[in-house]
C-alpha cells in the first residue's frame, strides 16, 4: 500500500476492513459508538463505516475525546504485530533446525495463517522463504571464510549435500564451489540504478540472482561486486536487467515512520 492509497477516506476504509498492517503508522481510526481508537490492522470487530473517524496521530484522536484500544495499543509501546514478526525472525535465525509453520506461530502467539500474512505483508516473503534465505546467507558466509563446500553445507543447516547442491546453486547464482572460488569462470551481468536508499546494484548469472548491493555511489557498489567475485567476468548490462532491477528496487524503500 502506498501513501496515496490512504490519502482518502475510501482508501483508509479499505485498509481498516482489510486489517492492513502496511497502513499502520500512517493513520489511526476511531469508532464513535465505543469511544476507542485503533491501528488499521486491529483485529477487533469491524465497525460500521458511518461510525468511523480518521486521525493522523493518536494525539489527535485523544484530543477529540477517544481512548486507545487495549488490543492493538495504538498510543505507544511496541506494535504487537511487529513484535511477533521480529520474534519469529529471531527464532528462525537461531534455530538449528527449521521449525514447522505451526510450531513457529505458536511460539510467537499467532495463528499460522496470520503469521504467513504478516511475513508477506511486511517482508514480501513467506516464513519458509525467509528460512531458506537465511541458510543461503550462512552458506555464503562460510564459503567466503574458506570452509570446504560439504562442511559449509552442513554448517549452514542443509541436509545431504548431494540433494541440496543444485537448490543451493540456484540461490547463489552459481555452484557453491564456484562461489567459494570467487566466481572462477563465471560470467556475471550487473546494473546500477538509483533507489530510495542510494545506489542499488543487481547482478545475475545464467542461473539467477547472485548479488544485491547498496551504497553511496556506482564505484562503491561495483567495487563490492568485484571484491566478492574477483575471478568472474563482469559485464554491465543496465538495459538487459531493467525489469529485474525495477523489481528489486521496489523493495528497497525507506522505512516508513511510525510503530
């Protein structure tokens, strides 16, 4: 959801009835019949539209005589949904084995469906996808530290290397052996474009995405890529990677204000 989406009463109402977590921090709504104000994502019973008033901040709602909801706590303190999401990410980051969705949801006090929606709304990925990304990152770190490929696969949390090898290659954009060797013999295309956080570099091989980097300038992010893959052939291809770069840049947004 964009800021324009909640600039009108119609957009705000859609966010309220949809319990849209992306709208939290952009406005709050109050219910005249109860005297309570809430976050857009509050899971309380949906109000009648005619009884709803919108405010930019909790202070504005309280000045109008409304009191904060005890369920979603819009006046301050941690956003319950954000707290649960952070807790779930920490569980996945620290787990020796990937927990099932039901187990993960139970540990953070949400239903599996609610947790999946929260991940997709806030991070654009499922809990399983987040866990896979963590394993790929751990593997890349161990390979760069000089670990043997089989050892690195086990340490990163993969099962039998023979079954994991091809799947891992898709995530790294090359085989683990080539990755550990600095991209020896690999051809990598890359593009650098402006984004909300600075300069964004996206690099790919024939297998897929192999690197994303953010920095203050083109030279900085290009140097990052060369340092990661010193033995690969690097070719700038902004036109050929335009669609992929747009997709990645869309996720690289400045974090919104608010809880």
